[in-house]
C-alpha cells in the first residue's frame, strides 16, 4: 500500500501474517488465509494504482466482496449492508457507537453483521447464527467502518435440531413458541 495515501488498521492479532490486498479507486479489501478481514473505502486514485503496479502489484481479478459503502454515498432504500466485527469475551460487538449483544457463544469469534431493514443478521462461518433488531438506522450505515453493500442471498441457518434452556414455571407448563399470557393482579 501507499502509507501516505491509504492505511488500514487490522489489529495486533494479525501481526506477522501475510495479507493479500485487493484495491481499486472505490474499495480496499484485505484477505488473510482466504478469509476477508475487512473492506474499507479507498483513498487511492488512478495515479496511486499505477504507482502500485510499477512497484510490482499484479492484476487483481474479481473483488473478494462488494464495494465499500463509504464510497457509495447516500444509500438507496432497501440497500443491505455488511460489516465484519470481532465479538469480545462478553459476547458484545459494536456498530458505530451502538453495542450489539450477539451472545457469549460467539465470544472471541469473527462475525459478519448484515443490516437489512430493521434487522441485523449475525453470520458466523457462512451460517446464519441469529437475527436481532438493528441498533442503528439506515442513515448511519454508510459511515460504519468496513461497511459494504451486499447483493448476495442471506445464508441459511444451521440445519438440525436446536436446544433451548428455560426455567420451568411453578405451574409446570412450558411454552416455547409464544409467550404465555400473564395474569395481572
């Protein structure tokens, strides 16, 4: 990269690892070991790209992900945005200033948060892990670090049985799909 023009902070956990950089005038994608680490808006212009090719950069081929949202400007209604985030030890990550609790089962994992309308889909290892309410509105989405527009389909949830743990109420009646009506006294 050209440090005077474009810098991308990856974090200490990637120190010493070989990164593959895909760049054009709109987006910079960073891929490590075949996994997309981040996509950011590009600060590079045609002259910068030419300079990189003169320094030995080769033809990039197709982009590994969609264009970064930071260069898309105002989003059309219905545009779906994705961002990659690391979940902390307590199962929380951030979208801008908003905290998103994705769950302790994904602690210390890298997830993709897919913002679609009023929903946030949490994708882990190519599988839909859960769906939550979106913590930010559509106007805030283009400003998210690493945001990119998405045109692909949402991945399917994991196949197979699920388990849920509940405390059995005093009357011994367990309800899984809908809440029980409450008697107000």
